[in-house]
């Protein structure tokens, strides 16, 4: 399933293996990205904001619900799922009930 809002892309994990940090980090590095890891406690809420760069984010563990208020959409990301959020797109997030660990990178063009 791919959700689009001005080129916001959600790509579901289809790999045969469990999506590990090393597999996803290697993939991002092959794309020329400089990934970093973060995690957060259960039910943490990120306020709506936008960035001056495209954000590429993978969920490693747990669940994150990404909110796109300008299109009134919400999408749940699970382990291995990827979100690509272009510069300037307003978005927020809610961490799932077990917390979440993610890896992300900025694409500056």
C-alpha cells in the first residue's frame, strides 16, 4: 500500500527476513543516506511540524502512527515500513503502546 500526499510515500516491508537495524542501515547507506537511530517511550506524541529536508524513516521495532493533517490522513507503520516525507509537508506522529525504535535520515537536495 502506498499513501501519497504531495509525494509522501509509505512503503511496506516485503523482505523475507525480519527487518533488523543492520539490514535497514545498510540499505539506507547504499542510497547515500546518513542514518541515525532514535527510540521513544510508549504513547509519546510528536507535534505537527515540517522540515526543510525530505525525511526518510524506517520503523525497526514497535509501531508509529504518522499523521498528515493537511489531508486528514493517518497511517500506521510497523517494523520494516518506510516513510518518505518531502520537505515542507506537515506531519506528526504517535508512538505505539510498546514504544518504538526507528532509523531515519535527511535528504537534502
